[in-house]
């Protein structure tokens, strides 16, 4: 039996088809609503609007479930590598050993950044935020790596994916080194994706950096947990900008800009700043919780709440374990972790947070993990961006391959003044 809903407007009834996903989620398919009824739907912030169908990531915000291509994120965090998870997201299946080797070779081949790009990094003001630098430089990649007409479209796209995954990681480290006035460290063919990044970030001719397995493991999990999150703000930006058929670099650059915001990927930086503020004010989280509850105060508890999760973010649980493990292994005592635990304990038992379904999200513990690795605070959102690349790429690819592809162009309900006539300046009161 065909599933449908009915809508009655001014006494006239219309059938609205019901769409059912593989996990049983249901949607009203309103794609012909305006054509049939002259009506549009209004949904500020798109909280009730599905912008596409997708077979990449499944989230259940009520049960706290997250799966990439059907695999629970808990299993991927335990057994997979970020490189393999990136392959899975982009290609739909886990790679065979041969496919993984080919993918790794490709990432290695494309890990260097054009030497002429160095001068750009050198000329940003030293205090420029790394997210602004990264989004500009990713956009600039198209100029340095134009399409080669002799290549097939498929080959060109696969090379672009590899370039992005590999070069963005190199660019992040180059930008950090140059911002410190230090010698740039080149990627190496004999190191894993994560170890390579750490070496490029922290190695120095006078202070060699020894890659620590526990840090590599933590970084792998950090990036796997950030790899995709269905139609979040930055991914929606990538799809929207990409829908105008711009090149992928420009679409990813838009995603980086969206991710920069403190309500999205900038939250990991904002959480640590908030924990530091709590520490500086004596270490008691209670006044901060009181401010978050106060309707007249715009302050929000950073690292708490989520548009989709109305229970614990499953990534936050894994991140907390990683945090405890890495600090213990590295014998680090971070007072911010004690504050974070006290804050969480108080917030999850507070009626305001319970009633509003506000629980820790992925960013709550991730900043403490990044601090333990030695990543500087303003680079935290960049770490999120590197992790989110496979998601942006796979979502862009899916949208380009969608037979129902359409330019993204929402409508509005106009609430301004009605038509009026122009008055010459000398006749205005
Ligand atoms: N602290 C205090 N109150 C909050 C918070 C918070 N962190 N988050 C939501 N609320 C309240 C909000 O004031 C509102 O209250 P009321 O209904 O009484 O007016 C209610 O909860 C709903 O808020 P909303 O802004 O309509 O909800 P949303 O679904 O748009 O918010 C959010 C999602 C992530 C923007 C929000 O929870 C927030 O600002 N959190 C802090 C920033 C943060 O941690 N962001 C990282 C998100 S996870 C990483 C990622 O995927 O980007």
C-alpha cells in the first residue's frame, strides 16, 4: 500500500507522499507542494527539513546512535584507522588490503604543497586565525592545481579527493610552523597519516619529535569521531555551495568557514576557554551553570547541547575515555579535566539541563585531548576540519551523483513593506 499523508487547505485535499528510510525514519515529500498548492513550508534553521536523502551516515538523536555506512562509530573508533574510515565514507565499503595500499600511496603522492604557496602562508599576519588561513588556502588550491583536460573526470575527482585529504593536513602544519617563525617540516612517505601530521607539527632540527603511539592512537580516534555527521551546518554549506557547481575546493572552503563558528567546530576551542575562565575564577562551575540557565544572559555552556542528540552524544562518551586514557599514559594532570568532570556532573543533574535535554557533545572533552597532544588552542577547529574532510568529500560526491540533483535555493515569506513609489531626495521630509 502506498504510504501518504493528506493535507487540507481551504477545503481542498492534497496527497503528500511519505518517504521511509532504511532505519524507519519517515518524511513528508513536499517536493511538488508549491507546484500543486502554491504553498511553501517555513522552517527557520531547517530543524524539521530534510535537504536530501543520503546513504552515508545514520544518526538517531534520541537513542544516541551514530553509524558510518552502517558501521557503529564505536567499532570504527576501536578497530579502524582514520585513513580507512575516510576510504569507507567516500567509497561506501571498507577497503581490501590492496585498495587500502593504493589509497595510502595516493595520499602520499599528493601530500606535498606547491612551493609557491609558501609565500601566502608567510604573508598572513602572525595573529591571523588558522581557520581563516585554511579556508583561503584551500580555495587557492584550484589556482595551483587546475583541471588537466587529458584526465578522465573520474581520475580528476579521485586526485582532488586525495589532494584535499593529504594537503589540508600538510597545510595545517605548514601554517602553524610559519606562524611560529619555524622551519617547515615536510611530510614523509614512511609515516602513517596521523604520525606524519604530528611530525610536521612538532619536529624541529634542534628538538626532534618522537612520535608517541598513544598520541597517534588518540589522534586516530579523534579524527574518526569527527569524520562525518550527516547534514550538519558545514556539510550543508558544502552541499549548498557545491550545488551551484563550483569546484570542490571552493565548496570545502565554504565548509571550513561554517565550521569555524563557536556553535559548530569552534566549540572545542570555546570549551577550553570556558574551562580556563572557570579555573581563573576559582574553579567552581556553579556560577557558569547559573549563567547558562539565565534567560537574560546569552552565555551558553560550551560543549553541551546538540541539534540532533537529545541524549549523550555517543562521540562524547568515546572522547571522554580517550581523554582519560591519553592523560594517564602521558602522565599528564590537567586541572581543566577535573573542572570538566565537576561541570558535567553538576549540569547533567541540573533540572534546566535535564528539561532541555542538554548533554555533553563531542567537543566537551576533545579540547583536553588536543591540549595533551600539544596542539595550540587556536588550531583546535583546524583539527576538527581535517577530521571532517572525508565527510564533506563523500557528501559532495553523493550530491553530484544524485539523479535528483538541484541547485539549492530556499524560498522565503516576505514580511517587508508593500509597493511604494520613489521620492526624489529634495522632496523627502
Ligand atoms: N547552554 C545553555 N542552554 C542551551 C545550550 C547550552 N549549551 N544549548 C541549548 N540551550 C537552550 C537554549 O537556550 C534554548 O532554551 P529555551 O528553549 O529555553 O529558549 C534551548 O536549549 C534550545 O536551544 P536552540 O539553540 O534552539 O537549540 P539548537 O538545537 O539550535 O542548539 C546548539 C544546538 C549546538 C547550537 C546549542 O546546543 C549550543 O549552542 N551549544 C553550545 C555550543 C556547542 O557546544 N556546539 C557544538 C555542537 S557539537 C559539534 C558539532 O557537530 O558542531
